C-alpha cells in the first residue's frame, strides 16, 4: 500500500515490439502510350515486375526503326538511354534533380 497522497507508478519492463513487414508481391507491368488527353493509344504485353521499363520498350519498339521520329514523346526517368537509342527530335526525359541538403552540427 502506498502512503497517503503518493501516486502508484507501474514498473516499466521490457516488452516485445511488434514489427509488421510487408510481403513482396509478384507485380506485373505494361507499357502504356497515351495522348495528352489520356486516350490510350498502345497497351503493350504484360511483363513480370522485375523487368526494367526501358527493356520493355526496346522489346516492343525495336530501336532500329524510327518509331518516334515525327511525334513528341514524354517519358519518365525509367527510360534512361532513350535519347541515345531512338531517333526523334522531340523526345523529352526529365533531368534528375540533385537536392543539396545542409547539414547542421
């Protein structure tokens, strides 16, 4: 029993920590070409998730042919190398931004 006015504080003991780990999924990927108004122009075959985006593009559109010569193409950073392998005046890939972080001591 605790003295009058004293507050009983439970003892803190080691407890187990529950960590939830997400299981890996077997993902599937497709190459999708759309117009600016989001109309689907091409839907490529389905690949396993571990295949790189640019590898899928090269398999579906061989670089030996001028697929993108007369059209404006916007791609994401998953298509590194498209400017070297494909012919086209308006192939746009974003530049990777280098963010400088100030470190404080």
